[in-house]
């Protein structure tokens, strides 16, 4: 298993992975289709430069990824990471890949002096078992406000 950051050289493997993930579990995806050209455009868009995707690859095939970004609080200097997404293809689960992806995230957090990371976790049974095994972490149910600023496409 190798881990590498998403970039122009591996974007096609990433797109193939997204298509496979969407075909396997469309109900767990946040989009209805894979916007291939949009993804190719975003890889060089400065707006997304602060978003990191670490890909788990086996035999040049992307089998999982974790995506996150860093940000901080000006008032107290607290440095945080928000995990946007973590997903491993079904055939590759229960092999420690998601744990290894989180370990890669934590190495990057250590290099950047991050105080804490968090995510909005899935609540299915498999996710609950996975996150329930994290050392030094707590699961919370927190109120969430979400306001859409653009009309969501059906």
C-alpha cells in the first residue's frame, strides 16, 4: 500500500476510484455523478489548494482516500483540521486502510502543529465500530446549523 497526495499525475486514477465508489454505494455519496471535468479543473484551482486528499493505492489503483483541510482561530491561535471525507472501496475494507489513511492525516497534522481534527461521521453500524476504536477520541452528537447559499441541484 502506498499513500500519495492527489495531484495532476494521479487524477485519472482518482476519478476511476470515485466512479467505482459511486457505483458501489451511491447512497453513501454526497453527489449523484462524478464531475470529471470539474475535478480536473479543480486540481489546479487556487481555491482548492488548501484541500488535501491522500490516496491509498494498491498496484497503481486508488482504493481509498481521506480528504481534509486545515484552518485556525485568530483569537486563540487554535489550529484545527476538518476531515471532509474518508472512504475505502468495499473490497478493500477491514484491511486497516482507513486507519492508515488517518495515520497519514495525523502525520501531516503533527508537521503543521494542528491541535485537533474532527469530522462529521457516518452513523451506520460499520462506521460506529470503526470510530469507536479510536484511541484518545470522543464521539459527540452536536447540533449543526447548515445554510445553503446556492440552490442545490436535484
